C-alpha cells in the first residue's frame, strides 16, 4: 500500500478513494469552496445508498449542507458491496442525520415470485438492524425453493450439475437457459 501511494504521488495521480477523501478534506479546509458547490447543487439524489462508503456519505452530507435537500434511494437488505467498503449503516445514519426525511417503502416486487420473496424475508428477517418490509408480487407463488446442504464444494458442484441435467432431460430448459450465481 505504501508503494502504491508513493507511485500515485510520483505520477501526480489519484485513485477513486483519493478523489473522495480529498474532496471531503478540501471542503473541510475551505468553507468558501464548499459553499460554492452547495449553491451549485441545490438538490442531491443518491441511488443505491446502501452501497455508499464512509467517505461518500461524508461528501454527500457536506454537499447537502444546511438545506438537507438530499434524496436517498436505498435498501439495507440489498447491500452487497461491503467487500469494497460499502456500509449499509449509512441508511441508518441518514435517518439520524435527517430526522424530517420521509420514508417511502417500495414493497411491490416486479421480478420475483412470492416464494422467492418469502424465502428472502425468512433469511433477512434475522437482521435486527433492518427496516421491516412486506414484499409482495403479482407473479404468483412460483416453484418451491430447494435447500440442499452439501458436504463439500465438489458435492455441491455435482448437485448443481445433476439438477441442470434433470431439467434439461425433462425438457424444462436448455443448458444455455441456466445460470449459476454464487
């Protein structure tokens, strides 16, 4: 990391994290610069708010300033980027920092069947730091979810291959119709 930072400095370069942090530091050191951008950007919208990191949240808070004209779209249940620094707790920080903000829950799901939504809710409901939601769909119940516990990764892979082979042999789908996400 030290060598990486040295190379950035030697090449007068910044990476994405540097751009964020240096903007925050700039606004802290030079309130007049911050005021200029606050006047320029009167309304701020942040989508996928659950995937913001600490620096991004600090930057957005400074830009929103005293007006608090900040519109955040996010769902802590959908936070998947913790590995790159995202912090779903920013959703809670937002609520604490902007207590007058109106919360609108989007509970109608257009993608999944009710079975999928019910299984997801059953898993996610153990998180005590989440906003309770009643997800529903018009796509019907759908096929049942199968839970299979494998002994190891080889057995898991074989099970997946066997399930796809059964679907293909039964005429339910073609091999190219299947996707494996892990």
